C-alpha cells in the first residue's frame, strides 16, 4: 500500500512541481536572459512540450495507482472520485495544449520567424497571441486543478 501512495504522491509532485517551476522560474528567466524573444520562445516551447509528456505519464501513473489503492483499501475503485475527475480534466487540458494549441503556435512561429519584427496587427501575430493567451489559461487551469487534487489526495492519505 505504501508503494501505491508513493506513486500517487510522486506523480502529483512531478506534475505540479514541474508546472510551478515552468511558470515561475523557467519561462520568465528565458525571456529575461536570452538575447531575443524568438530564442526564448523556442526554449519555452520545447520545455513545455517535455513538461506535457511528464504530465501525461504522471496522470496515467496517478490514475492507475489511485484506482488500485482505492480498490485494495475500500473494495471499490471509486472511478468518479473527485481526485480522479480532476486528474482526467487536467489530462484533457494537457492533451488539448500539446496536440492542438502548441502545434498551431509552432506552425505560426515557423511561418513568421521572429514575431518581434512583425507588426502587432499582422494576422499571424494576432492569431499567435490569441493562442498564447489560451495556452497560458490552459496551463493555469491545470495548475489550479492540480493543487485541488493535491489537497484531496493528501486528505485521503491522511485518513489512512
């Protein structure tokens, strides 16, 4: 049982910790330190793709270990427990970002090059900026849902 609890916590720590590090350390630092926004955007984009894969694996590990833990301790998997619903929502948002938002941003970035040299009213830049806003909202929503999932999981494990 303790190994399943470990897997549940490790998956949440990797996912939520990665999001916090990305949002508050990596992205701001890249845009402050690198010589131009194009390079910073490339670094942040690559890092976000890797973070999404960590999130996908973490979500699957959490769901598998949490469902098994519930089954072994309570006799039923509690498929629709709030922590499972939150993780599924987080996974859905992460997949949306990874396979819909980010590829469109990458295509626009490849077609335009450096957005710093493009006027603000350029249609490609307007579309890129709108996608960036959605990307930020999606990642913020995943972080907030994840913090609630951490709280619910800690409450569950504290009762045992």
